[in-house]
C-alpha cells in the first residue's frame, strides 16, 4: 500500500494517550493514528451514504426530480 505523510494537530493529552497506547501495544503512533482515521472514515462514509439514500427516497416520494 502506498502511503503519504501529513501533519495533524492534537491536544497534548491526546498525544500522550497515543504514545502510551503505542508503547503498550508495540505499535507506532503513526500506525495507531492511521487505523483510527481509517475507522472514522469508514463509519462516517457509511453514515453519509445512508443519509444520501434517505434524502433520495424522500425526494422521490415527494415527486422531486432534483
């Protein structure tokens, strides 16, 4: 898998929690952050798709073509 780097600003407490979790799991902060972002995107993309489908259904019931 091809990857890239970008910067994210977080509270100091969040960074410390991430460091503790990385140490206790033997993973890197980068790995854990990437996993968290991927999970967040999957959850929210699915929710967005359901929301769009509901809107299309509601428009079709009203007879809207837009």
